[in-house]
C-alpha cells in the first residue's frame, strides 16, 4: 500500500508540527508500507525509506491552491492508495480514500480567541474535510466527543490515537545542558510556560497568579512559545504587573532549546482553557518537572493524577497550587515521580499503530 502523507505541517515547530514529525517517524519505523510525503516546502530530514514530492508554495493563497488542486493531481500521478493529513484538512475532491487528524475544534468552541483567518479557514475547510474523509483520527476521548457532538458525526467513525512525548524530552542526559540554556537567556530559577502566546491559552491568568506569589519565591516567570497578534495582550499584562522585571517573555524560542529549557524549570504551569490533548504538560513531566495545569477539556485525560489540576478562571487557586509545589520538596519529588510514570504511558509507536490500522482498512484494495 502506498500512503500519501500530507507534509505541510512537518516544517512547523508548533505542537501539530511535532505531532506530524513524531508520527511519521513511528509510521516509517513500524510499517512495511511505502510512505510518500507530499509537501509545499522542503520537509526537512525524512526517516528512511520515506521519500517526498515537493511542490513549492509559500503564500497563503498558493498553499490553498496546492492543497485543493495540486494534491489531487499528484496523488493520481503517484498512484497513492490512501491519503493522510495529520493537520485537519483534505482536498475536497480527494481522488483516493482520505483520513485526517482533527486535534481539536477550539476555533469553534472558543471563536472569540481565534483570528479572522483561522475562523474562516477552519470554519470552511474542517467541516468539508470531515464530510470528505473516510475516517477521522483524533488525539483524545474529549476531542472525539466534541467533534461527534458538534458536527453530528457517528462516533464509530472517529478513532482516538493519543499523543506521546518526543524522545528529546527526558531527564537531563547531559548535566549542565540546562545551565547552558539559563546562561543563554540570562535566567535564574524559573517557573515555565510553553505554548502559543495568546488565544485560549489563558496566559494573562498565569501572569496574575505569578504576581500573587512572586514575593514568596525566588523564581521568575518564563513564557516561551510562538507569538501571535494576541501576544501584545500578554506583554501588556506583564508590564502592568508590579513584578514585571521578573517576567520574561521568550517569543519564538528555538525548538532546539526547548528540551533544556524544560529541564531547567522548577515548575511548569499550563493555564490553558481548551486543549485537544495537551502535549506541553507531558513534555514537562518527561523532563522531570512538576506540573500545575487547568482541569479544562482534555488536560485531565492527558495528565491523570500526575499534575495538580486547578480551575482555569481562578488566578488565586492557580497561585496557591504553584506556591504549594514550589515550597514543598516532598510534593515536588512525588509529582516528578508520578509525572515520569505518566509520560511513559503514551507511545508514538502505539499512536502509529492505531493510525496505520485505519489507513490499512481504508486503503486496502477492494
């Protein structure tokens, strides 16, 4: 069987980019099928024996043209048996059976936090892709329920394949790496957040919670991740804080620096309002860092009992939980132990096996 793997997201450093790369690596490692990456730009190093067909498209209109018109033609010419996109959408006239991963529908659940282009793009192409797809993959039982309920899709057509943690995120294999990163970014002890700097990530609430506890800890607050138009609101919230000098915003931090940045943190805090799964808390756990996160949407499913869960809209409760972890060595040690065990429960090989089972069922000759 020849699998066409849509590689638009392989060049991204976001969570979906990491999902796409790790899943592709696991599929190549565990599958005997031929996998062809179809990309609009250089997808970077690919695991053998995966090959790529690249049609350069960079502007947003040209990417839409590539997705809707180039890909069907390429799929026919390359004799693709089944098409898989790990990033939400399909060509609406897909000439072969199509399977997609829909990670969440936050754009629909919380449209007030999504930009106009995102609302238009996802609002148009996700429902149409769901209708065009033979099967749907998602990353949590929460997302399965919300997709089924919101779009009226039969639940049996949706398969859950949980995310897992990239092997780069682990307890410090080279003592001193975290110190190098602290030196690079001029950091002392710190509480860390990693994720989009805006949207439904609720980072302003974390700034408020940290402000409440700053005088009780020697930790600064480090906010690292991808910037967006809404980042200016986070910057404004940080500047308004009476402890603004102890709040560091690291927009578009290098993906290469993230493992050591995690490992150097004393605590990881994740205040998100909506997650299809929630990889950053698990990445922190795999890096031996205790986690405080919200009990919103899929996060309890991801972190289990290994994190302290708090209400997302209450900065005071979040502050109390953070201070509790920072001030108790025994609690920190217990959470680190539980976090490492929790992260090990999720495997990219298991996710790849679930995805491949769907692709094999849909792409097999009839």
